[in-house]
């Protein structure tokens, strides 16, 4: 089967969660099918990174993304659609379809849905439910003009999201919660949830035990606002209460606006995040209070058998019972209490970490998740297109 795989961002490892999922999706599909990839890139660094994908698919084409920032006052489409709407991408898709028969078009991220072809079986992957994120932003706003702006943005994204989900043959989310949300609005959509996987043979705790002091770790790409909120929370509400414990805030694009904490370090982008874990004395914290989808940072921490503290929002997509595979907390006092418990008990850190890794091996191994990718492209009789 010939699959045309269209991506909003480079489908590469070690950059962000969406890239990890797309890379392995391409790899798994290519084992049985012909997969051609067309990806937007932001700069020459992205173009260079795409070379790592060449070995796992038939071909990969880079298209420079040049956002349209002009005002479009009468447009009902959300800005994110215009941001990813370029003549070069339309031309690349046209050329790919003329050059070789396409059986399946797979669009990654809502903003790529505009490149769907009515006559071709189509799959849309919703990495995050953007209308839900927009609603959360609207709820937080207090100033009247800002509330009106965010309300309009929410309605625009919701209308677009519903419309395109109903038009695709299959829609995929990362979590059951996101799938249920979309089904409640897009009644004609065939929505399925397939989690992000991980290689537990690659992400595994070291067998060599080295005496290390306890430290607290958070990892994130700080272009993503929930990660900025999480780091701000850790630095202002948590770290000052544990002055003798080092807090490691790892990731790229750390904003200058974050609070200062003398016991916090910022190592920046880490190509191999395994180097950050020294279990069981690395406690991974993910105070995620907004956003949707599944967090790759937690997949890695769980696979590394690190004890984890996160929020119910951060735990979406995982089968977690509080105090077993992870500790759940929603407030600063709850996070501090959970940290104190883990600081005081080596046995508790080991037990929670081992239970988390067991969950990953049983449910989130790519060998298991990959079978779901393959069944996704099986094509029943087509539904009506419009």
C-alpha cells in the first residue's frame, strides 16, 4: 500500500513528543508498506534532522514553512490553518499524488488537515485537542477584551476541528479522554485512540548502582506553554521549600522570565535524556496543569523506573493508580508532601519506579502499539465525502 505522510513538524527523535511518535509511526508502517513523507521545516537545522528519517521510508521531502502573519479579518478559519497553508506544500502534495498512486494520506496535526484529498482514504492524527486547549485559555482570561479574543479563537478552532474530523475516514488521538471529547462534538467521525509508545529496551535503568544524592528532575520543550507553567510552578512553589535538594530543569528554549532559585540548574537541551536519570534517587516531577494529549517525558521517566509525581492532567493516557505507578498531586502543598514521602523512603522510590516500568513494558512497548498503527490503515468501504 502507498502511504503519503504529511507532517507539520519534523518527524524526528530527541526534539519533542510529536516527533517521536511520527518517527516510529513512519518506521512501523514502512516495514509493510511504501511510505513517502512530506514535512514542513523551519530552518536548515530541521532539514539536516530530516536526514535521520531517510533510512526508514521511501522518501522524505522538506517544505519551508513561511507563516502568513497578515490580518485576515473576514476569515473564519483559525490562524493555525493559515500559518501552515503555503503554495509550496500544496505543490509538493500535488506532485506526490501525480508521481505515484496514493492509497492513504495521513495528516499529522490538525493544521495539516487542509491537505486531505477527497478521493483518497484519509487519516488525521490529533496530537492535542486544540479546541480544548483554547477553551482552557479562555477560562483563565480575566480582562474583557482578552476574554472576547480568546472566546472567538476557541469558537473558530472548535468549528474547524469538528468540520475536519467529520470529513476524515479515521481520526486518531493519543488518549481515550481526547477521543471521547472529539466524539462528543464530531458525531460522524471514526475516532480511535492509540497511545505513544517507547522502546523499554533502550529506555531502561542502569544496572550499575552509583551512590548519588537525591535530585528532582523536570524535562520539557519550553516553546510549549504547559512546560513553562510547570517550570514556573516548580521554581516558585516547590524548590524554595527544599533548599538542600538540587532541581534540574532540562530542555531547550528556557524563557528568561522564569523565577530564580539558587538550588535549580538548567542544563539545556539533552540529546540523550537517559543521562539525566540516576534511579531511584532521581525523582521526576511533571506539574502539568493544562493541555491535552500524552506526555513523552513521562513515558521516558516511567520506562527508566524513576519515581514520578504528576498531576491528573499530566497522567492522561496512562493507567495510573495514585501511590502505585506514580504519585498524583494537584496543588503545591500536595506536591511538597509527595516529595517529602519519597525523600524519606528508598523502598517507596524503588517500588513506585518498578511498578511504573512494568506498566510501560505491558502496554506501551512499540511492539504492542505498532500493531494498532497497522490496523489503522485497513480501508473498509468509504464513507461519504463532502
